[in-house]
C-alpha cells in the first residue's frame, strides 16, 4: 500500500511538472516609471489566468527595452506611439492619434514587432507649475508663456526640473528648446529621476517641471498643466507590442489582450498611478484589485 501511494504521488507530481512545463513563458518588459510597472504587473497577472507563465523585467530605459525586444530577449512591452514614432523611427511629421498608430504599426512590423489593439489613453508629456508659482504667475498658461517668463526673469534663475530620460532623448529637451526658443541651460535645469520631479514641484523647489499627463500626482499635488501651444509633444497612445515570432506561435494572444487594453483610459490610469505614487500601495496589489473589479482575474 505504501508503495502504491508513493507511485501515485510520483505520478501526480510528474503530471504537475509536465503541466507547468506546458505553460508558454512570456517575457514582459517595463520601463522605469510607475505606469509601466503597473501595466506590466496587470498584464502578467492577467496572462497568468490565461495559462501563460509570465516573467517581468522592470526598471528599463527606453532604448534598452526596445533593443531587448528587437533582439528577442523580451516578448512584450507596453509602448507609446510617440516614442516609437520619434525616438525609434525618427519621424518628425505631425500626426494625429490614428495616423501615429497606423504609421508605427507599419514601420515596426518591418522590425518584427506587432502593435496589438491600443488602449484608450495617451500619456504625453507636459510642463507644470507648482501651486504657489501658478498663483504668483497667473498669466503663465502655455509653454510660450513660460518661455517669456524665463527670458524676462533671468536674474531669478528659475529652475526647471526634467527627468533624465527626457533630457537625453531625441524627442525630448533639445527639440522643445529649439521649437519654443527657451532659455534653458545647465544653470537653470535640474535632471533627476521622474518621481523626484514631482517631489520638487510639490515642495516648491523648482519653478516648473516636466510631468506625464496620466500621472496621479497632478491632482494630489495641485499642479497646473501648461498648454503645449505649439504642439511639440506627439501623441503617446499606449498599446501592447509583441514580437511577431511570439505572436505567430501564440496567435490567440492578440484577442486575449484586446479587452484588457480597452479598459485603460486617461482617468483610469491617473487613478491607478495615484494609488501607487500617492497612496503608496504596491503595484501588485493595485493590479490584483483592478483585475478583480473588472472580472478579468
């Protein structure tokens, strides 16, 4: 009897191992900010319920994440149309949301990457003022207004906070300075982690700062967004991008991710981001709760 029990146990164990081995692994990448962490975690938890074995690699820079996917080290990334359009494909033509998505889908297909159904949110850049500065300078409502204020008040050396990635990207600081003819130099800019930009704004340590339009801290910290009146920042609609080779092996993935992507709009992303950045909940807990609320987990 003991031998029989042992044999049955071994069979069940081997069956479990075999079952686990059958689950297709999927390597998901996430860039270095909260929204990317959340999207990757939500996607991983969701795909786990669909029979996949996801592995998330976070904290990646844009170029590193893209290179890893093109070289086959990552399978899935949540990407933004504007990033692919400008930074990876070097297109400076002004396109709307639908045109941007169609163009990057076509261009990236040649690189073995497939854009799946997009979300309903666009996380573009913006410049923002702290509440105190906004009250002191009520006439600053656009980036052009900010440019004039920086040129006029040179003796005050107003500081502008920028995240390090934006400061060094082809669709970042240099292009904005050129278009708006801004007086921004090493003396009046500070490069820092994206999260620290919001801290500096909240604490009144800088005159203005670069922010993301779906960030949950915008309302919590009472920041004033400035209008991009010369339309420098492109559309940044987010969508899952998968290696075509992986999609060919798992064609059902496109249909599986479509209902998930459609749940995300601007307000939803601000709320999710705020739960992590303002309320200090863990991304994994926020992801699990989100999926429970939408009956996707």
